[in-house]
C-alpha cells in the first residue's frame, strides 16, 4: 500500500467506497481516519421509507405517547402469556458472502497526556470496537470488542498486541480505538479516540503496517490536556497531539458461518482480584501466583495454618503462604460460538425490560446499578493478571483448570458465555452470602443477548478416561476420597483426569436444554482432553451433584456468612433475578446507597477497615484500664 497522507473528514459522513483500477482496494484513500463517528451504512431505501412515514403523519416511535402505549401493550402481553418473552431465540445468522480474517496489531502510542499528577504519567490501555455493514440478528447484539492490557506509568506505551477477527466483509469495516488512563476505583480518564475506516477488503489488500494515526483530543480528559498545554507553553519541543500506531493484515478467507464477525484470537485470560471480598467470603489463594503451580504446572497444596497463627505460617514457608482474595475470571475462547447458542433475557415483568433496554428513568437507574456491580467484580487494576495460551490445546485446558483450582474444595461457579466466546465466571453459592455473585445479569454486564449461562463445577476421576457420563463407573473427587491429588497432594496435570459438569441454571436468560449439546461441542473443541457433561437444571441428577458440591464446601468451614439481600430459599432460577429492583434504584440515586452498595464500598477501601481496626484497639486498651475480664 502506498504511504499517502491520512485523509480526515470533518462532516461525519460515511465515506463512499474508493474505486481505482479494478477494485481500488490498494488505493491510498481506501484507509481513512475520520474526526467524528460516521454512521454505519444504511440499507438502500431506508431513508426514503422514513420520509414517507413523516409525510403520511405516522407518529415518531420515540414520542412519549408511543412509549407509554408500547409499555402498556407489553404489560398486557406479559400478563396474558404463561411464558414470558425471552429465553431461546431461533433467529438465524443473516446470510452473507464469505468474509476475510484480519489481524489488527496495536503497536504503541506516543506523546499521551499525563493523567496522573503524582506520577506525571498515565496507565494507558485501548478499548477497540469493530463494526461493519453486516446486519445483526438483533440491533441489541453487541459490537465486537477488544481490550488491551494496561501499560503502567508511561505516556509512550508499547502494547504490540494482536486481535484476529474472522468474517470481515468485503465492504470494509470501521475500527474505533478509545484510549484511556486506568484509574481504579475512580472513573478511567479518556485520553482520546482514533477512528479508522477501510472502504474495501479482499485477499489482494495489502493492509497497512505501523501506520501513524492522530489521536483526537476532543473527547479527551480536559484536566489531562490542560496539564499538557501548560507544559507545551514552556517547552517548544512539547507537542499537544498524541499518535497511535496500528497495523492491519489480511490472513485469508474465513470459514463459515459468514454472516457474523467473531474473534479468532488471541485466546487469553484475565484474573480480577478483590482482597476484601475474598476475606469476607472466606476465599483463599496462594500468596504468590508462581506458587499456584509446581514444576509440572500443578497447583501446590498443604493443610492451611490456623488463622492468626503467624509462626506456623512462617514455618510452612512462603511457598505455602495463602492470602484472602476473591477471583473473577474471563477467558476469551476461539470462535465461532454455535449459532443455536442465542438467548435473550426473560422479561418476567415490565421493570426487567426497562432495566435491560435502559428505558425511562427507573430503567436507566437499574441498568447503571447492575453495570456498577459488574465493574466492581470484573475490575481492572494493578493486580489484574493477563495471559495468553494456544487455542484449542491442552495448554488451554490446563489454564482453565488452574483458574478453577482443579478439583479442590467443592467449588461451584456461576458463568456467562457471550456471543463472541468470552467465558466469564466466579465462584458462588449460598454459603458466600454475597447475593450479586449469582446474578447472570451482573456477569453479562446487563447484555440483552448472550450465548449461554448457568452453573458448573469440576471434579476429578480416578482414571484418566475423560468421561462424559454424569454417572461414571468410577469414584470422583471431591465427593469421594481419591489418592494422587487434593487435599493431600498436587492435582494431576493430565486433562483426561477431569470432568466439567455444566448446566443451564439461569433465571435471567433460561437457556434452552435442547441446545446444551452445542455448548458441549464448543467447550470440547476449546478444552481438548476435558470430559464435558451437560445437564439441564431441571434434571434431578444435576441438583444432586451440585448439592454434593455444596456439602463438601460447607464441611471445609472456611466461609464467613453474611446477611442475604433476599430470601434464602430463592435461587438463580427465580423469576426475579434482580433481588430488589427498588433497592438497586435507590442505591444509584443521589446520596442514597443500599446496604449492598455500602458493603461493597467498605470492601474496596482498605483504609476504612484499618481505621475500624485502630478504633477497636484503642477502645480495647481503654477498657483494660477501667474493667477486668475484658478479652480481645
């Protein structure tokens, strides 16, 4: 591709395809950077249709009258139906010609503003969205999304990170890169945008290599750029405009299905940590991540020293020292996700629909509250761990087993699988007492459509048979004692020793039992060697197996119980997956927070807990001087 200058467009119109020679695919103007967000190309005749509606006096569908009428109609629809709208959706992927696999590489950025005054630097990362002219099954389907890792304390970050996407259509794409400064627990500061439009793609397209794009400052943090402007005023060598360097390469024609873009790679994982939630929930991990595995990659285990017995912990050695840490996991699996795995939230009552669609004041407040909870659990900060693994390999299976701690401790997990193959899960259960961890609406980040959701656990087989039988003809751990693994030794690292038992126990989306074999095939492809068992949540065997897991967990006696925010008899299959919408609404209101929000605030503020501890120690010291028989 010729190295012509970047063409910028200020009117926001979507650029018409360039045609030079046979197809113009390698013309220098095929790649453009635009200042404002251009609209996605519309279907021919759509604008004429809207014009005819206005001429005929058809009221605007966004008018107050129409919104009220639609809400009233929806209420009556829900009341008169035994099955609320939502759940399994049979809408097929729209047909389209074969697309292309493209590898995007985010190389580096230069001259970014310093958003952190103390360090005179930033913690930059990129959030990228990819859109095209391909029609979606529903308009609520999310755009393809990629987040880079965060580079700490720099204004010239180097990521060198790839993103491989399949089925990019010949009509081109729009890649929008938003640069941020990571600033947990405060809001991330926007550092600017880069929007790249390619009007045509085929196998002969040369792409572009380490091309420099100007970062648009209009939406950037005013505080960060004000500081940069002050520096530029006293130093002629300082410029105000940052740059982002990106590459794009065509890898070839994509495999079917061709109507939907999806992520091919990299397959990677994120581990998000919350130490205070871990302390209250009684969840412990090894103090050093390197100690999660021995020389063969197996997790190291040893009976834990009693809490507070520091001498014994020191004698056990740093390798055995554990810490409290609640862990939320995300694994990007290789697509495509099977077409039949497509589920919409179940609208048990109109308020649920308002929350997911962000309609009306109450709907927006509830949506914001749940999104806030999602951000707390899946938070990115300096403790977040990143890693990559070879797709659909034994390495991928072992990484998954490591994230779930193999078969140790009777753990039960709540999961959500997104339409692009992002597998999110956390340990959960009634014994935690943190009710939001069982909400699939929280795990999905209040997504209208997902692939599947439910619960799962991992157990170890006595023999490495990778059995898919829910009732294997051999003992299993942790419900039965087995040698050669936890709790007395390290777990075997051969995937065939393990069985993943996964179901559709989700009241938010109610995945269809008949499509679980599709989920099984998808997981078997991504986790080779692992025995995958899929069970419907209404199967008696599924309930028995999960109750056995809970029993093992209770026997450990490590969990600290907290006050539940709903009836203990409720479960994730409750029609009211939001335990108290009114409480959530109040929690997002001005100056009012629910007990759940106040608890979470305390969890993330180590200073609050330390202050309470000091106050307790002071009061205890005073008590000793005034009365006898007082114990600490």
